[in-house]
C-alpha cells in the first residue's frame, strides 16, 4: 500500500478542512513512531467497523427501530464499544499511547480525542452528521439527525449520552468549580482542529517527561497540518532553546513575534529572544 506519512500531512495542511481524510491523517501522525508497521491493517480495521455499523443499523431498522439519531448512535455504540470494546483508558489516562492511533487501535482504549476520531469516521462513512465538539479538556461528540434531533455523547464512556447537567458537571471538573457551560462548547470541531488537539496531548506529555527532542518533532508535525497556527512557532522556539539550538530558537521566536497579534505575548517572546541573542554575543 502506498502510504507516505509526510506527503499525507503536507496535503492535510494545504487542503480545506472538509477534504481532510481524518483517519489517514491521524495514522500518518502516528506512523513515524511505528516504522515497518503496516498501516493497511489499521485502515482495514476502521473500514470494517464502518461497514459493520451500516449492517447493524440496517438490522435495527428491519427490526422496527425508528430511523433517528438514537438508532444511529445505538449502531455506533454496538460496533465500537460493545463488539470492538473501545473505551476510555481510566487506569493509565496520561499514557502517551492513548493519543497514538496505532496504539489506541491495538489496545482498544485511548483518550477522548482519539476515540472521537473513530466515532466520527464510522458515523460519517454512513453519511451521518457525526462530529466532535470543541469541548474543553474532554472531547465529546454530537450526532444530529435530519429532523434536528441532536444527541451529545461521550466516546470515552462507551458512547454514553450526555445531558446538559452532566455536561455542566464535566465542565466544572475539567476547568474548575466556577466554570459554566458556554455556547462555544457546543460548536463542532473541524478535522484539522481534532488532529492538532490529538497531537497536543502527545506534545504535552513529551514535555512533561523532558523529552524535548520528540516534543519538537511533534510540533513540526502539527505545523505541517496547521501551517497558519502561529502559536506553534513559540512552541518550536522554546523547544529549540531547551535543546541548546539557539539560532533555530531565535529564528522561530522572531517569526512568532511577527505573527502574534497580542502585544503582551509578543513582549514575553521578545524578552526570551533578547536573552538568547545575548548568549550568542
């Protein structure tokens, strides 16, 4: 199978959001850590799940179920959570494998963002309006039917439907006790946003482990899929500095200062830039 991760990520960054192949891009992001591993079997597994969702949905309809959002979600839940046993990793939540789609598929568990990619793919393969939400700290998904029925569910908890009070409680848990539900949390996330969010989890864990070399590699992959995201320039600059690659750090910080719209953010980066420049004199 012709699968060039670098080319896929470059094309992901160039193309419009609605033309991004979400699964191929997510697998391309993971592929660099799995040299020699066949991508084909992962693509085939995801394709089979999508086909199984279609078969089970038709069976539900033949058995008299209404063709609505609840039945569609039941088909998704049956195939992904019940049959294939995809679920959230509660025991080792911070394990970096939980954001690596290869390992998520191998282990059948992962972070909410990784699991949401599988649900979105399996649902959209049927032509259904299934999307991730821009929910903070914990990705939720939404399925919306043609008649306007909308169900929000948690891929981390076996596609459990979430009520507004449950979502409010979740917001307070992930942000803080003073936080409240916002209309922005119901907005759908684009595919590029989902991929960046997936990689951001990996980057943060690498930084926590002082693995700056691989964190920089992750940032570079994020820049490929979202070349207009200026904040990644700051990430790259800081990581280059920690790796003692000062000239590269200065270059990245300079580019960040040129593009950052916030004066305070620019001032902080400028102070770091001056400090680095002084060390080269």
